[in-house]
């Protein structure tokens, strides 16, 4: 451990060579384009809430960038997940297959829909849901009755599968979708972290029936707070917009709502930020790939695994990650770096270890537990020294 700890300071020096002095966060936004002007224009228009031209424009930009046919903007990624689950028919008392190595929003959204998670293990290389583990779980626990899939142990309907592209690294989504199609289980992709990530030439979030994105302040681009539902299904897109607009029946002046809906539409102010950020996205992705390359070269030199995308896939490197040798080394690394104002963090506490979800069914989660004890995220923002490239 002493020998390995001696390598911590060179890593701190590398980070400071990219990000300078003072406190260095994991990820900070870069507002170097038309953000201020678009916000002023929005305020001057008086359309600052969910009715405004920038909302539609931002939706069109995201649809065009991802290759999805439709995009519906929401107030945050959790709201997008909640609506997406309802759109594929998840109901109170159902179960949703997902990964335990994820952010709390994944499971919170299921809870809002009245469903409960079933945790299937991840792959160590992608940190995303494992198709092999999924197939084993379904072979052992799933049964089809009257065209629906049920969990033999709990008797609950297995209504959907919700894999996540962890830290922007595409999971084996094609295999996951193929397995779920065999059973008739709808796939909703949690692509919150993977704007700008691809499997081949196809953007993440375009494989399942629906997918969701996040534009929180720490994401590759931000709207302050915001999310998006994307889909190729026009009927689902129209229903997503209806549900997120309080299920209000369009009318010039009357207020008629035909079902329980949600006040989930993105405000025009947030969308104005998003439109400006989209103009910078390609350059941001280029710069973040360069940051990842510097980390890759450094950690290759000391024999530490730097998390890489699978061959044939492209990651956006939203948050760069390394896998250390043990939990002891991880804790020493976290203490050393954070005490020197270089923010690093462990992966999320496994959902299956949280009090709300610790009684949910799982498959043992061997890889998830192994990764939880070893993975650390590193500062991954666009460095300020590269801001002139964004403005060019």
C-alpha cells in the first residue's frame, strides 16, 4: 500500500496540470456560448415557463443529435424516467428488472410508478446490466402467463427492464434488448449519463422502446435541471407530452384534464440554456476525449485499470473512472485526493444496500459488490484552458 500510495501525488499533479489551483470538482458546467443571450431573449419574450419556442427547439435538437424520431423535454431526468415507465405500462405492484449499481433516480422513478426493482448483476467491464446475468435470471425465475411475464417467486408481473449506460459507457444494450424481446419485456434505457455515446454509429437511448436523458448541472451539457424522453414511437411521444403537461386537453381557454398527469414539462428558460449548450456539445465531447486520453496514458504507466468503452462503442467520458486493487486502496486514494482539494468519489452505494430496497430480490450481485469496493470517479470537466476552443 505504501508503494501504491506514492503514486497518488503524481495523479493529483496530473489533475492540477489540467484544471489549475483551488478546489477541483468532479464535473462543472461550461457556459461559453450563447447561454446569456438566449436567456435574455427568453426573458424579453415573457415566455419563461413551459410554453415557449426554445422548448420545442431543444427537443428537435436532441432528437436530431441522437437520431430518435421524437423527444419530449421534462423538468429533470427522474421525471423522464417516471413517465417512461408509465408509458410502457408499468403499474402499481409490478416489478422492473434493473441494476443495483446506479444512481438513486433509477429506483425512485420505479417507486413513483408503484413498482419495485429486481436487481440483476452488471458486467465488470461496462459496469452496466449484464445480458448473461439477465438471461440466467429470466430462465430461472420468469414464466409467461396469458401473454404477460411473471416472477415465479413473487407472483408479480415483470413489466419492464431498465438498464443504465454507466458514466456514459454503453452497456451491452443490443443483447439486453434481444433477450427482453424473447420474453416480451419492454426496455427503457436510462441514458441519463450518455449523451454523445454510441454503439457503432447508433446513439445510446435508441435501442429500447423509450429512453431518458438528464441535463442536470453536472452532466455533459446542462439546462440547470432538466431531462428528456426520446423514442421512435409517435404515439408514445404524444402521450409523453400529454402526461407531462398535466394531461390537459388542448383548448384555447378551458381547463379539462382527462387523466392523472404531471407538471413535468421543462420551462423555456431551461430550454434556452439547452439550445446554447447544444451548440457547444461536439467540441465538449472532443475535449473530454482528450482529457480521458491523458488519464489513459497516466494509469497505463502505473498499471491501474482506466475504465474504457467496449470495442465498437464510443463513450462520452462524462465521468472518468478507475478500478483500484482493493477497498483499502480505494479509501486511501479518496482520502488523499479529497484532502488536497481534488474531488474524487466512490461509485454510488448499491441500491440493494439502501434501506428502501434492501429486501428486493437480487441474483447475488457479485460483480456489483466487487465494483462498489474499487471504482473511483475522477475530475472530468472541460478544463478552463480549453474554453477558448468552445468560443471559437
